[in-house]
C-alpha cells in the first residue's frame, strides 16, 4: 500500500514539473510576444524601436 502511494506522488510531481517547464519555456514566451505585438504602441518598453 505504501509503495503505490509513493508511485502516485511521483507521477503527480512529474506531471507538475513537466507542466511548469512547458509553461515557462513554450507558452510564456509565445504569449508575451503576442501581447507585445498586439499592444505595440501602448506597451511600455525600456527601449524604443528605431523606425
């Protein structure tokens, strides 16, 4: 009974870690770039684009 509980926790933690990695390296850069493009002139940037 104890081994199955540990296996379940390992599976859940693996899914959480993989989900966080997917979010941080795939989804977040895409969403930040998309919002930056949509709010082009209204978005604050620490630098200005050269025309």
